[in-house]
């Protein structure tokens, strides 16, 4: 199976680590700066989009050029809107969405994953693309990852969005680790409120997450990731573009579309964006 990974940051590296060396895998690493797409690159059976959300349009465009007619393109990015962009380039029948849970830390100036990771992947509508995704799941499991395939990925997407929206922008603003939020009553209270907002928007979207479930979700993940500094905090510290618009901004916009106010998520979008260097 020929597999391309688009974006070689922390998530791209953890996916590559699970697949490299497998006798059934021909792995292609593609990065916008270090390893750009070659003009003569043959088609791939799977294109995994692992960029930060500012790179989604680029990655989706590359996937559209590179993917075989019966291949599958998978986004495992944070936030909302990535699947829709990918589907515009490859078609809904070849597009799939999933989530990955993995810690990351800064090593020699680069974000690196700290474990093998857990994946929840939604099956695409096309029959052959679905078969390709199922084979990818098997290969990743053989590489040490925990993989679960689902028919409806959106509950998984929204559950992860709860944690990302509660933890990432707040840690970026106050400079705290994930675990630090739990021990700071004021910060934890704000994170609780952010999580509850996401739950209300998720229910309007059609994903039944209770406010208490959302609070429990972010607190459990913060405890699990402990001393990790969120990717958004690391991006702010490094002067890189953040994913706040695809996380907090997307929650606020989705809430506005569905008549659910999300003022705290809107505020996080504005405040974190103000931290980004020109």
C-alpha cells in the first residue's frame, strides 16, 4: 500500500513511525518546506493530512493531485472545517475524518510525539476508499497504535474539540501546562465554561454531549497529558500561526449558525490571535 503523509510535524512523525519499515507499506513523506511534492510522484492509495490547520488548503490540494481514483484521503487534524476542505478537493466518497490523541513536546526546536497514539477513524462513503482505510487501520495497529473504526466520526471529532477548545487557547494565554489548569481554580473555571459552550453547540449540531460530560472530558484529558505544554502554547511561544480559528473560532461560528451563543470561544479566538506575531 502506497501511503502519503502530508505534514511532518508531531502528528506526521507519529504516523510515520507506526508505518515505516512495514513490508506492505511504501511511505511517502511530504512537507511544504522540507520535502515538497515532486512533479512525477505516482498516485497513492492513502493520503493522510497531518498539517496544522493553517496548512489544510495546501494539503488538500496536494491530496487531490496525488490520490488514486479509488484511494482515501484522511484528515486527523484539530478543529472543524478540515474535512469539508478536503472533500472539496477529493470528493466526499474518498474523504474521511478522524481524530488522534497523542502528546507532543518540543525537541530540538521541533514538535515530536511522546507516544504511539490512539486513533478514531470514520469510514468514507466510497466502497474502495473504505477498504483502503480499513487496511490503513490494520497497518497502524500492527505498528503499535490503538485504532478504532466508526461509521459516524462526528461524536469523536466534537469530543476532541471539547478538550482542544477548553485547554489549548487558555494554556496559550496564561502560559500553563495542561495539568496546571486543573490546579488553578480560576483557570479551571474558565476551561469548564469553554467546555460547556462547546457541548451546547455540539448538541445544536446533532452530537449529544452534555455539559457535565464536556467538563469531565477536558479534565480527564488534562490529567492524562499532565505536564504537556499544548501545541497552541508552543506555537505562541515560537511565534507561529496557531489553530485557534479552526478550534475556538469554528465553535463560535457554528454556534452563530445554529443560534447558540459561544462568547467565551469567540473571546479566545480574538485574544490568542492578538498574541500571534506578524
